[in-house]
């Protein structure tokens, strides 16, 4: 695990609300979660937004793994990096962290699959790639803002746990 220093006053709920605000401001689900930790991971907001851009809507609106869960997997790369392909210990630690984070999300929400979280039938074809308009009706029908907050909260709590155990 990488040594990640949390700023004084770090608060999991504040990170969850930051992610939710970014989602309500128009960022996709994956971007919103990852951007809530830009200062922690020492990464440029624009670069994080670019990297996470294709994961919204369960990966480009294909309704597969929830974009917020994909964000947790990306965050795991900062927390427990596995950059060397032959370093099996690092890869194992990274995969274990991704499984732990996704497992917590699944436990809280019943699934990690976008279409299941949204109550959609299995797709018979790929949806139009155009993102949905963010209207009041959109937000009423979709639990996405709360799922964004949930994933950010899970990451933040893991960071707090790791900081406490150091």
C-alpha cells in the first residue's frame, strides 16, 4: 500500500458530498467519485476527469459495472498500486482492495451492475452513446447521485482505516 497522507480534518461524509456535488454539476458517476480525491491522490483534476470519462453509465452507457465502482477500482490504483507486471504481491494486494471496495458497495446496494441498480432490463443492444440530459426528472428517476456518494464514502473510510493503522 502506498503511504497516503490525509489532510487535517479529512472527513468521509464531506468527500461523499463533494462527489455528489460534482455529479450534480454534470460530471459522470466515475469522474465524480474519482475527483473527490484529487488532492489526496496528487493528481490533476483534468487528467482524472479524462481518465474516468469513458466509465459513466456502466462504461459508456452500456450499463455494465457501475461507474462509481469503476472509480473505486481506479482509486485502488492510487492506494495500492500494481505498476510492475511481474510483481504478483502488488497485483494481489490491488485486486484484493478492489474486491473489498466492490464488496462493500454490493453489500450496501445489492449489486455492482449499473442496469440492475437502475432497475433496467438486460440490454439487447447498446444504448445511444449520447449522455442523458440532467433534468429534474432524470434525478428523480435515478439513484446515481446517492451511489456516487456511497462509493466516495467507501473510499474515504478505507483511507481513514489505512491512516489509522499506520
